[in-house]
């Protein structure tokens, strides 16, 4: 009596739909990344149109990863901004404390404080303040 050979892992995966699910998952992830990039580019363009020198200021910390990301984004997208560091500048630290800021980056959009940097929210705030 001969036993049927056991199907390979590849054959079992293909028949179980695992390959199709994997392909769909990778495609969805890729589409999501493209959508995020498009949204990021769209916000950058809006910010370039709305931001004038003095409109945007980051109150940052030298050890803050989110501050670094915000700085990189603004620099790469050629959006004018000012930045101060609470550890290096006593006036910056005083402003941070006066505003009762809860963390960094504290983003000042035409003088209005917001915790964290989100290009879409900054664009909305700038558009509303016109």
C-alpha cells in the first residue's frame, strides 16, 4: 500500500488562499503608502502657499524625535519656520512654560499653540486664520 505524497508547503499555501491574502495585503499596504505620500505632498504644497515668515515656530527639545521629524519635514518641503530649543534658550523655555505647554514640539501657528506637528492641522489653522 502506497501513501499519497504529502503536498508541498507552496501547494498547501496556494490552495488555502494564503498567497492571495498575502498579495492583497502587500497591495493594500502599498496603496496606503502611496495615499499617505500624496496627502503629505498635498499638505506641503498648501503650507508652501500659506506660510509666511514668522507664521510658524517650533518650540523644540534637543532630545525630541518628533521635533526632529517636524524640522526635517519643514526643511525638506522648503516651508519657512523658526525654531528654538528649551534646553539652549532661556527665552524659549520661558515661552514654553508661560504657554503651559504639555510637550514638544509645541507648534506656534501665527501665535496659537498646538502640541505636536501635523501638516494637515497646521494648514487648516493657517487657512482659518486668513
